[in-house]
C-alpha cells in the first residue's frame, strides 16, 4: 500500500495535469463576451464547456438590463427551448475538435430570431479571441468573441 506521502504526490500530479488541461489558452473552454454586430458592444457572456470531447456553450449573462428576462419566443415550436429564458440556455452544441484550434460539426442557436445554424469556432490570437462562424449552406456570418477567463 502506498504511503500517505506517495498518495498525496500522485493526487497532486493528477490535479496538476487536470489544471494544465483546463488552462490551455488555445482551448475554447472558458467564458466569452459575445459582441453585438451592430454596436460592437458586449452583448452577453457565454460559458463554453467540454464533456467527453464535445463542446457546448451556455448563456450566463445578458448585458442589457432591458433584456434580462428574454425568452426564446422565436424558437421553433418543436424546440424544447421555445419560450424558455435565454439566461441559462445552451445555445452552442455538438462541436468537436477538427484541427489545432478549430472545432466544428455543431449547431448554434440565435435566441433573437430562433434560428439554428451550423457552427464552427476557431481560437485565435493566442487564445484571447474566438471566431464563431454560424452558417446555413454557404451563407453565414462570423463574430469575434473575447475571452473573459
């Protein structure tokens, strides 16, 4: 049986490896400010997480006080998010690693219009920014999100 000191060292090693993985600056995991296309101001805070190699993102905060109680009224009638509060809503789903800093194959919901788009994210500028690409077929747009943590 390993000594208490050996078990402590093993535990600390595993914790260190886990923290290093979480602290990867080129990972999309973390909290991001989304930027309004029209005003270039921060619109919301989205927390991106990873579970079993799949990336998802949840709205944690809406900056505009007048929109704090926003609901996804425009979501499709068969979408379980229809009529639900945007804060706490998972809007980014199913992304998997496709390259060094790129994740794709997922979907993103725009709660303002209720539409779901194909999603791809690419971590850029040393992990300080995230390019979020939403598209349908060949048409789409790219937003740049700014890392908070």
